[in-house]
C-alpha cells in the first residue's frame, strides 16, 4: 500500500474543503479579523476574483513542493507580487495567514486528522519559507 505524501493529503483535504463555496469566504473572514494591518491590505480587493485565485494558487503551490514546474512558477510569481517592492506583505503576517487557513480547513474538512494537519503545516510552511526568503 502506497503511503500518502504531504502533497497528496493537502490536495485531498483542499478538495474536500473547496466542495463548500463557503470555505474561502470563511477563511478571508477569519483572516481579515486577525489584524487591522491585514484588513487594510485587502481594502480594495475584488473577493470574487481573489477567492478563485486563492484556490488555484494553493493547488499549484502544493505541486511546487514536489518540483512541478507550473507550481514553481506560481510560487515565484506569488513571492514577487507579495515582496517589499509590490504588496509589501511583511514576513510576520504569514503566521496569521497560516493559522487562519488551517483553522478554516479544520472546520470544513470532514476527514480532518493529525496527518492532514501535518500536511497543511508542511505545505504552507514551505510556501511561507519561500515568501519570506524572497521578501
């Protein structure tokens, strides 16, 4: 029997979460409430577009952890748009992002367990490391 990778567990969980159209809006509601600075960063955001982009980015970024070229391009692109010269997302804000998205995924994934949580932490940790490195 093949053991599921962090990427596999993450993608499967993300799929279960995204079956509900309320998942991404619930994440943003939670995330924006964590800090006035974060809320200001989203002041002029088109959330319809942002919601679609988040799910697409999460899938591609998970693929990047396995060396997928499209995923790696997405990760590089997100790092550039979020760096100090563009959106200026400070490194310390990523902990709020990770906590909010994991808490929301836990609420929406009916199969949530410690292995799934480890997978989310692993994938998001990889993303955060990359984002901070290129800040």
